């Protein structure tokens, strides 16, 4: 069975996924983009790690700001 | 009369208590010690002059930060006007391209961050992040700080700095990608770098 993630229109590269991960921190993504990103993260460990790195960055800047 | 003098002295002292905090932020944003000093002095003077308009609904620090942000946006507009980039917004493009192979996959596996919350409690990590932000190409860093330290919405960054939405997205994307590679070299999943 052909998985949905393997279809060219839906499958995105890590480069595209990373751009969406960044954009997601600034805006809400359209449904299509959200879906493509979710599917990509299901099979991609690299982008899953990047997603957590981005989360750590945001949190770090918050903590940095709170410090005296 | 005497009471009034004491009150205003206290008032300025209260404002000045936030000076170091404002300096820290201004320095990260402007990357110039003298400019940051002048900027923070202006902010404190301005705040003192309009102290009657502080209603106390928000904290004093929040109020001062809002004044600082406006002052910084004025300065950035001036800086950016005076030193236009030859190719606007293309800083850092090559560095990002090199992270991927020809098919758009990561050339190196990004490190796993097991517990972002725990990591962000470490002073060493926060110091590493600050160093990495300081090393970003100047404008990319400035857009990133406006977004992450001041919490400015992207649409407001566009308006304030005359940038297009896609330009701001790209700058923030590059900032985050360069920061993550900078932190790969000591920060993510490592003991305190030095």
C-alpha cells in the first residue's frame, strides 16, 4: 500500500519542513502546510530533533529575558 | 515641597533599578555599547518625564521595555536606512544551504534535545545562546531579537522595519537555523561550553 507520505504533492524535504517549523513559531500554518509537516515529522528523526531545538531556543530567549 | 522632592527621587531610583536589565536587552539588540548606553539613558529620561502616565496596570519593567522597544525601532530604522545592504536579506543563505544535501535532507543529524525546559534552566546554556545570537549576521540577529525578546508579532516587524512578510519569515528561519548549528557546537546536549 502506498503511504500518503510518499505521494509527491504531500511529501516535503527536510529543508521545506524546517522552514515550516520556523514559520509555525510565528504564524498559524494553513491546514495543508500543517498536514505536510505532521506527516514529515512522523518519519523524520532529523526534523523531529530540529523541532525540539527550536522549542528550546524560544524557551531559552524567554528565560534569558527574565534573568536580571 | 520637601515631600515632592523625595517622591521624585524615589521615582527615578525605581526606574534606574531596571537599568541593567534594559542595558542587557539594548546591547543584544544594538550590538554597540555606546549606542546601548545612550539608548537606555534616553529611555529612562523619557520614562521619568512621562512617569505620570504609568498606571501600574502592567509592571514597571514591562512599561520600560515598551519604551525601549520604540526607541530601538527608531534606531534600527535609522541604521538600516544609512547602511543599506547590497543584496538585502541575503545574509546567511549559503550557511543554510550547506546544512542540506542535494535532495534537501540534513547532511548531519541534528542533536536530540531531551528536555528543553531543563536545558533552559542552565545558566551555561543561556550564556551559549546569547553568544550565538551575538554571532548572527547583524540584521538577522536584530530581527530575531525583536521577535523573541520583545515578542513582536511578525506583521508588526514588517510594518516597523518596512520588510515584507516573506522576508521576515526567511530572516527568522535563517536566524533559528544558524543558532541551532551554533548550539550544536556546545549547548545542545553538552555540558556547559567554555
